[in-house]
C-alpha cells in the first residue's frame, strides 16, 4: 500500500482533534487535576509526596488516557467514515494505528510536557524527572494503544466508557509496574528494558487487534 | 465495452438474530446494468449491499469482485467539522486521485456551500457531498444505499444523469431503493 492513506489519516485525525478542541483539553485537565488534588488527600508531608509523586502521575496518566478514547472509533462507525476506511485504505490496522498514535500525540504527549511542572509541585527530585518523562511518554503510548484496542472492541456499544476501562485496565498493568520501577531505578535498570519491550509488544500487536475489532464492529 | 461480470454474488444468505433475512440470493452485474434491490424496511437490502461491498461477511455464499467499486452508504461518511471541499480533498488524497475538486463541486451543485462545515448543511447537501465521491475516481461498480434519499427534484435528476452516463461508459450500478424508482432498471431483486 502507498503512504498516502496513512498521511491522510494522520491529517484528518489532527483536524478532528482540532475541531473537538475542548475534548482535547479534557485529559490534560484530568491529569493536572488529579496531581493537584492528591496532596490535599495525603496531607502536606513533603517526604511522603516526593515518594508517591511519580506513582500518582502514572495513575493520572493511565486514567486520563481513557477519558477521550471512547469517541475515537465510535464517531467513525456512526457517521459511516469507518466503512470508507475499511473499503479503501488498504489496511484498516495501519489507519487505526495512525489514528491512535495521533491521539497520543495530541492528548497524551502534552501530559509528558506538563510532567516537570506537576512533578515539581509534588516534590519529585530533579534527578528523577528525566526517566519520569521518558517513562510517561513510552507508558502513555502503551496506554493509548491498548485503550485504542478497547475502544475499537466497544465501538458499537453506546456509552462504552466503563467497558473500555474494564477491557483496557488489565492491559495497562505491565507498563504501569515497569514504568513506576523505572522512574525509581533510572535508565540502567531491567525495568527500563521491560518497559521498552512492553511498548514494542503493544506497537506490534495492538494495530492488528484494532483492525480485527473494527472489521467486526462494521458488520 | 465487454460483457464480463463486474460483480457476482452467489447463493448469498443473511441471518439477523434468530431470523433468516434472505437466502439463496444470486446477483450478477455486467457492464451497463442497473440492478435495484427492493423490499420492505428491514428486509435486508442494506445487509445484502454490505455483503456485496465486502463490509460484512455473508453467512452463506460467496462474492466475487473482479472490478473496483464505490460505496455510498445510507450514512454519508461526513464529519461535522468537514466542509464538502475538505471532505473530497481528503478522500482524493487517500485514493491518490487527481480530479479537480472545484470542478466536481460545481458539477454536483455545491459551489456555494463548498466551504461550509457539514453540521450547517442540509440533509440534501450532505447527500450530494457523499455522491460527489463517485466522481473522484472512475470505478466500474457503484454500490448505492438509498441514493435518492434527501435529494431534491433537481438533485434526483442529476443523480439519474450520473447513473445513466456511468452505465453508458460501461459501468454497473447496484442500488437499494424503496418507493418508486425515478429510473429504469435492468433488473430488480426483491427481498
């Protein structure tokens, strides 16, 4: 297949994200909101906060990745665009992967950029900030890919938010475990390599799963 | 022009829940054919068309598609934020088509609302935008689901002319239709 369907998929996902401007800010607000509220629930001890801070940001990242996923494929199914993608794009898996990656770029990557600010607020040591940001970028990609699979599986279900959470959360766990450890242990740790492996696995498997799920949804 | 079969479905069947929608349906379209799928609401016209298009797997039978086809579903495939121009530009890019978008828009009567977002367009204008995709790229088989829906008299005349010229150029059209057909068919299949 040629690259033009993929470039067009990327461009249309970008303009879709741009058109849903407010929806785009939702994960960002969710992420920042969680990180800001947690200190109030845990109390003001700086030690405790700097210890749990990275973990809380992981949690916020995992949950906020799911906030907007519901509509990624559902809108395409309802307005008939999915039919056209299925028939004419050559590979629905690649198109779905591009859509999910664009989604990550637009509403996941800004969370990574926000990390230093929120991490500073939680008292995360500066030395951990580098591993944390890379970890969030990679982990976020894993979350969005598996979340995309869940969204594709539940595309034909009305109000699929809960179903997406049920399907995707167990798949988030490995990236979450290795990600949290990697922030503690830095780049020289096996956890970092395991996080890389988790990401590569998701990159390899999730697109095919999304493609199959979307074919099924269109039936 | 040859008489080769452009699309053939043999012995197609569909099951919806516990009910057999239809079985043993055979469809074959050659150059110049206009085949109308008729039937009451819920009789499976759309299902048959989707099976022919390859969007859903037939529960029985096989479909051969020797020629590329266009699909216009009953949903138009438009996004609320897209304009007719951006929609056509987008799919032209996906298909690698070099057709002139402005020309197509004026042919289909959408020059004026070409840059208006689809959420502000009328149902007929959205339908015209979807039908304009047929002009982006010549493909020999057109699969149309209720193509005349929402079109005004002028739009119906235009679509009829499009279908006629497509047939004259050696294409085939399969359309699901209820109500009276504003066009003479080669064959009707009643489900």
